[in-house]
């Protein structure tokens, strides 16, 4: 219903409405595919009895990842995910079009157009990780407390947060290789929701303070680190 109303608004708003709604539809399909690349949750143990399947995609999954690492494409969920992005693009694009008309885009200099794009488009997209949480397992009880403390210690006790680190998304909680501590693994997202590394933190058995931690590339695994 939301998509239909937004499409009608676009068709009435501009003579080129058909072109815009078609272009945005292809953009939504592209974003649904892109989400399967940016947002990946591998099979995990946190909050599960054994090993739970993982998934790709956001906010709806586009692929299912079985415990053996086999990936299955879910076409119906991919389409639903694309329709979500279609509604977002129609609404966000409509807001930009309305603001651009109020701004008198065609009468402005290229410098003012640049600052308009920076303020209205680039800045909201860049800061999305600060406001919307990415997909991640949802542990509870002691594991949830462990994850919260690990994220806190990553920033404050270990002091490993950098300017590029905008959001930590949990991947799993498992015993550390030394067998004495619990290891928490995060996926690190930077501006524009771009993933650029993993963070692993080894916690005391009580789960209060971090013992050690480090940042590693996405190509490496938290569970192979000494």
C-alpha cells in the first residue's frame, strides 16, 4: 500500500514520474542485492542450542547460510526486501525532490548545489550506522551481558575504537582458544554501512572486563586468532 501511494505521488508530482519510479525500482533491486554483500551473519552459537543458521541481507534475509557453510538463495524474501528498499527510495527521493524545489535547485550555483547534496543526501546516508542497528544474533542472559561489556571495553578499556569504527555488530560468542576466557566477535561497520573488519575481545570468565582484543581483516576469522 505504501509503495502504491508513493508511486501515485511521483506520477502526479512530475511529468517524468514514470521514468523516476522505474529507475528507483531498479535501484531497489540493486540495494537488495547489495545488502546481501554488506550485511552477513555467519552461523552462530550465541543464544542457541548448538549452532544456528546464519543469513545474508538486511532488513530481510536474502540468503540462508546453513551450519555447514552452504548458502541458499531465498527468492521470495529477496523480492520482499527489494520492495522495502523501493518504498524507502520512493519516500527518500520524494523528500529530496520536494526540498530541491523549495531550494530552487535550477536557479542555484554549483557550489550551493554541492552543499545541498552534501547536507540532504550524503550526510544522512553516511551516518545511518549511528542510528540503525545492523543484523546480528540476539543473545540473552549471561551472553547478552558479555556482549554489552565487550563492546564497552572495546571502546574504553582497550581504546581500540577509531574514526572509521561507527558500529559493532555481534557475530558470535564462543570459548577463546586458551580455554579459560570467552571470546566475543564483532563485525565492524564504518560510514555508509561499509564493513571493513572484525573485532575480537577475550573476556574474563566473569564477563566483566576484557583481557585482550584486536582488529583483524574481514578475510580472517576471529576463531583462528591466538
